[in-house]
């Protein structure tokens, strides 16, 4: 009797898992193929072309690995939490066995073209696209993405008194101007709750500011978020 009960439990569990996987697969097919035709990962996910897409960014800084004074480059690590609404990928959980969220690879749906404007190596966006952190999507179309990253950013290091340096992390879209891409944050500073110190440099602050800037290339302004990481040299003990 005990063996029969165990077999029934295993069979039920297998059926539930099979149903879940089947519903998950059906939902993905519905969102990418059946709901409104083939999903286009290259199109901004708004129904009206003039609607600005609001992208919320939060930065968590976890470490300062190095400040190379000769090349004026800071190496740091953390993650960028991004949230936006995709108007094409909402669904009713009642139609899909109660599924309220999915986690999928980034190449399946649209993602923002975020660049580090003061990137020291010029490959930030390439590495961002290669990031393996999945998209977390709610049934109402809200998308969450939090890629973990190592930053190599240019610093402003004074030639004379270099005990205090500024090594900002400036993030923004490369192709979308402000009127179609509204970059926002609620942070007054980068999150430092998981920050690990550096033996050579002490983190003073990492305040956040939002800028709308006109460039020579384009008639419309572009938005960036600047996390102004200020560091001071630790006093050496003799």
C-alpha cells in the first residue's frame, strides 16, 4: 500500500511538471508568435510610436577593485537593475494554468540599448548583450532585468592633488532620444548595501544625477544617469 501511494505521488508530480512545462511552452509561443504575429525584438515595445518608453534604472555597487592612476581608469563591479513595461507581452494567468511570471533569455524580447558613456574599453554594450542573466517578466508586461557587471570607467584624476578622484558611471541610451526613451531613477545614490571596501581607496559617495543633453549629431536631447563615484586615498600607516 505504501509503495502504491508513493507511485501515485510520483505520477502526480510528473504530470504537474509536464503540464507546467507544456503551459510555459504554450505561453512563450503565444507571446512570440500567436498573440499579435511575430514579435519584433528590434521595435520599441509601445503601441503608439510617439509614446515614450519609461526605463527605471537602479545601480548596486559591490566593489572597487582598482583605480589605475596612470591611465585614469577605475575597475568596479555591481549590477544594473532595469524595469520597463512591454505593451506586447501581457497575458491572463487564468489562460495558462495560473502562470504569473516567466524567466527567459534576453534575445527573446526587446531590451534597452544601454551604454556606459565613459567606458574605458568601448565594449560595454557588447558585454551587456552577452550577459546571461535572464529577463523576469510579470503577466502585466512589466520586465525586470538585472545584469551583473564589471565596469571599466574613465576617471577625472587631478594632476597635482590626486588624493580625491571622481570616477563616474554614466549610463544612457545610444540611439533613443528623450522624447521616446525616458530614463528614470528613484535613487539619490547608488545602492551600497553590499559594498566591499578597497584597501587603497575609500568610497566617499556615489550620488546620482539625471541629465538631458543636446549633442551635435542630433536635434533632440538624450538622457543619461550619472553615478558620481568619489574616492579618496586611505592614509598609509608608517
